[in-house]
C-alpha cells in the first residue's frame, strides 16, 4: 500500500493507496483510504472516504463519513451523513438531508 499526500489532476485513478486528498474532474478509487475527495465524478469501490464532495458519486462496497453531491448512487455501502437531492441504490445513512433543506437552513443562520 502506498501513501500520498495529494492528487490534483483532470483525471485520477487510485488503487490500493492511502491518500490525504484528491481534487480532480474525474476520480476512480479502489481499495483505498482517502481523507477528502473533491470531484465532478467519483467512482469508488471498496474504499473508505472521510469527506466526498462530487457532482456525481457512485459508491460500491464502501464507507464514507460525509457525502455531498447532486446525485449519489450507493451499492452495499455505508454513509454517515448524506447531502444530495437525488439518491439511488441501497442507502444506509445515519442522516440524510436533501440539499434544498440544507440551503434553507444555511440562509437562516
């Protein structure tokens, strides 16, 4: 297993690694641990992620602390906090808030 501090690129493919952060237009992550991902498109399989911020996120056999995005697809994965207006798959979340309610709550503060 390799450790890297940061990945920043148009397209990132990570396998069997521990990474502090990934910033990319497209990210594919397999069998890895990542603290923070920011991406337009995220595809993750057998991954642990602390925070994922992606327009489209597909999670398979993974665990994520916080996921925020426009569309999140979940297969056999666990998510502690899920912020997305569109979700599909077998979702097991501790807390799920639609983005519109989050924006409304933020405007009150």
